[in-house]
């Protein structure tokens, strides 16, 4: 979902920058955990749609996230700097 952030975790770790890798991981963790409120793969599609990727909605039996679940994902993405307010 967030290739620059996810790759930076790996690249920093491989370069021996454990502190930097952990800092990047701690930015990602709340965003990833917010996805647990929804079902997979709906949460992934919902985040992609929030980012303007227009990947469509999930099909049955998994429905798109809405209400507080979608708001929580959006809020965490904004806090992490992965989405503009």
C-alpha cells in the first residue's frame, strides 16, 4: 500500500540503521492496525480508494468499510502523513 514507507523499513534495516527502521515501522503500525477493524481485502481497497487510486469497491461477501471504521483508517493515514487532510 505504501511502498516508500514499507521499503524504507527494509532499506534502513539492511543499511544497519535500526533506529531509522524502527521509526518508520512505528509510523506504519497504527495505519496497519487500523485495517484490522475492517475485513481483508476490503480494508486494502478502501485505503487505496482514499488515496485516489479508484480500485472500486469490494464485492460480496466482503463489503466496503464505512462509518467509524473508514474514519479510523483515514485518520491514521493522515497522522502518518500518507494522506492529506
